[in-house]
């Protein structure tokens, strides 16, 4: 079965594993997923992740800090933002992940660099 939205699938796997109090989840690999996980690790929402070449998968060690993941931009409806309208999640307690021309980064980082782009997801 083909997955039409691999990012939403990744977020759902992480969300479901967190609800079941799992320590680790396995996700099919892609470059974009690795970039999103890099931001999640940097912000402290994921404990660690490791790319496994032979299975073409990513092993993600979960953190209890992660409460909710929401996919914003979908394949049928892309959501873009400018540097001035980057959304603030839960008055600064959450983050928004944005795909910019300089790569995937958090909303705080994009605002600091003066970049806009596609809003991938909101996390808190």
C-alpha cells in the first residue's frame, strides 16, 4: 500500500508510540524525515534517532516531553508563511517546523534568519 503523505505517517507513528508509552519507534527513512527529526532532537522533543542503512529505516528514541503533533501542510493543501506571520504555538511553549529555502528548521530559527516557507507541523 502506497503512503500518500509520508510526513503525516511519521508523525502518527511517533504519536501512537508515545500514547502506548513505547521507548522506541521504527519509521521508514527519507531525507525530509531525517531533517524533521534533527529539529525535534535539537528542541528536545525526541531523545535520539539513528539511521539504519540495511533496513532503510530510522530508529527514534522517544521522550516524555512530546504531547501533541499536528500536521499543518498536507499534499492537498499546502500552507505557507512569511517571516512576519510565523505562528507561535501555545504562547511559545511549542514549536512549528518550517521548510525554508535554507532547509528545515524551527519557527524561532526561521524568524531569526528572516525566512518564510512551508509550515510542516506544530508540536507541543
